[in-house]
C-alpha cells in the first residue's frame, strides 16, 4: 500500500479545514460527494470517487436506497488540527425519492460513478372530461 | 539617435472564488503558488462570516490580494451569497480604479451538455469589444447562450457599466464535484493570454487528492449558490 500525505499548494485553499468532520475517522471511511438529478425518464445518481479502481467498487440496493462502498487504491491522509488521519475507504448510502428499478445501470469513468435509475412508469390513466 | 519610451505592461487583475467545480479556486490558487506571488492585502466586509484560516501558523483572511509585476490577483476562499456578491464586485471595482487596472479576467466553471470530461473546453465572455481580439487570438470559443448567476453575474453587471473591460473564462466542468482537471485548461489559457510560463505538472499529480480534500468547500459552495436559486425572482411566473 502506498501512503500519500496530502500537502496542498503552498497557498492553500483553506475553506475545507473541516472536511474531515463528515468522515468516519475511526473506521477510516470517507464520505464521498454525491448528487442526484432528475431527468424525464430516469434519475441520475453520481458519486465522486477519486483514487478508486472500478473493480474495488461495490454497489448494493434495496427498495428505495443505494449504497456504495469503495476501497481506495492508496491510503489518503490528512493532517488537520494537529492530528494525522488516514482513510482507506469511501462509503455512502442515498435514499431515493422513487423505488429502484431492476434495469438500473452503472458506469465508472474518470473517478465518477454514474448510476442511472429508470423511473417507474405507472399505467394509471386520468380521464379528461 | 532615436529614443524610445519604454512601455510598461498593462495591469491585469485575475479573480477567483468558489463556484462550479471549484475551477476558479483551483486555477487561481495554483497560479499564485506557481508564480510565487506575494500577498499585498485583503478585502474585508462587515457582513462576511467571521472566519479566518490558519495555515502553517499563519493567519489568513478569506479574501486576499496578491501581486507580482503587473499581475494582480483577488482570491476568495469563501463562496458568496447573492447579498455579498454585489458588494464584492463593487469592492473589486474600487480596487481596480485605485490601482489603475486595465483588464480583469475571472475564472469560473460551467456545465455543458455533451461536454467531454476528458477534454474540457473553455469559453469566454467579454464585457467590452476591446477584449474580443484576445478571445480570437487565443482560440477561445465565445460563450454564446446561457444564464449566469451568483458572483460571476454580479461582477459582470458592475464592470460592464464601468470603463474596465472584463473577461470571464468558463471551463467545462462537473458543477457539483471539485474538478481540478477542468482548471488545467483554464491555467493554460490564462498563461497564453498573459504570456507567462506555467507548468501544470504539479496540479496534474495532485488531482485525485484535491478532489477528496475539497469536498467540504464544494458542498459549502453548492449550498451558497442554491440560496440564490431559491430566491423568488421578480419575473412573472409565465416567463420562467
């Protein structure tokens, strides 16, 4: 395992000083950024998973939630508030506003996981008077 | 004997703040570091959240001014809500007048339909005709149609009414995830415009870790930008 201590540019982008607060330091788990967008026929759920290889990603789902776990290809370290913390995994669960269709598909490119969830179309008709 | 007067290069101001994909933030902070720029001041505002950053024991104000030769930089580590964006733009204008800035370049990011994340493009928008030539000579496609909001819009609105021409460079990016890859095209374009040498190897090496490191700033930026989206607009519903 290669260890990387992240040292930001000398002029740091400083606002992320509390970025570790959403992460699980004890279990060495990072919480990835994600976004859910609605399109006409599907939902697009994306996770930002840098430092991850496709084969190290596990996606599971139940009725209305999707969970993503991924092992980092290198240990990610941050030194914040005088404490050095190391992370080995990404993990996050998202509850969706719709039930998950079996035709859900996923694609991983440039460290971004895209999950396409087709919308369930009901056949209930509304009569126009 | 001919005596020629030395023409000093015009003063240029670069502006970067957190917005889509954090492109402006990555680009400007990388340039500051790469060019070895020195901090010469800071911009304060009574409505800014009372925030200071500490880096290697040094206290940093969130909005800082840097300079090297004829290049000035204003960089913010805080995203601006709609109320602060206009005041920020006015502060920049005041600063430009005081320091005889002749041109402003803002770096930001935008999402495009069918954009290739592996080869992001850059688009430019100018407030004055005099900068059109820079777009053309640097093969920067013109931003033709779309909407702009937030601090970008505030600065453009203020400067298009002033005599200081402003250019906005928009690199294609993912709007909700930190996108240092997109900032590389912004860095190389800026280097061409300013006729300076900037090596992007360092940022290329750190890209994946930068994406992890700046998750929180990205979230904070989205929250701030969404504040504006949730504001009631004055346009009648029918026109939305």
